[in-house]
């Protein structure tokens, strides 16, 4: 969680003591700008930690924006597990070769003995494995969902740092505009 530097917020309120709503508008604008930057950084950080392509990471991360009456912005992500084929998987197309996959960039490719790449009748390609000894029952292999990736400690720490810097910068910019026009 990011906390606003109270000194800057108090300075803004003092400068706009005649109209406190205006101070809240300035704070809300700064918070929203910081949240947008945090959203972009979260997608970048996920791609640094996990070996996944952009994969709509920005699309799945929503911002609940701050308003003058509610000075808080929330980054919220929803999603389902991602097919393993979307990560660094060898082979990418149906083949008889042994399947190797890597979810995190810090790890090496791990061999999945009982897995194979296949294409379903509806053109869905994924890594599958047999459920039992019979030929027919198979299940797809999946990775963590985007909300779980955003919850990674490294990602959260990086995003918190960027949001705090951006918020401080935005508040200084707002103070400068109020003081010197």
C-alpha cells in the first residue's frame, strides 16, 4: 500500500484553503496519474519475472480511479489460469518431441515427462497430459493466472516504488502550478 507524503498534501490544502474541493481535485488527479503509471509498470514487471508475452496484461488490470470525495485508487486484476503453451514452451506446435516448459525467467526449462502438445478440434493448442491409463482422458496444463503474477513480491515491490515516485513527482508539479501559475 502506498501512503501520500502528508507534508505535500497539507501544503496543497493550505494553498487552497478557500476551496478544499479544489485541493481534493488536485490530489485525485495526482493519484490517478500515479495509478496509470503503476498499471503500466505492473505489466512490464510481470514480463521481467515471468517468461510470458504481454498477453493482454494491461487489459486484465483495471484501475478504480480516485475522486475528490474518495482519495484512493485501486489496481484490480481478475483472470483465469493461462495455458502453458503461452509461456516459453518447446515445442510450440503438435510434435512427438518431449515437452519442456519454463514459466519464470529465473528458472531453466523443465522437462514434463507425461506431457505432449496437441491441437483440439476447435483449433485450441496447449500442453496436455493423460489423466489415467486410458488413451482418451486428457487435461490441459496451465500456469498461474495474471492476478497471481501481479501478487508476486518482486512485482509488488517494483510497482510500489514506481507509484510512490510518480505520486511525489505529480504532487510537486501540482504545487508548482499553484504557486507560480
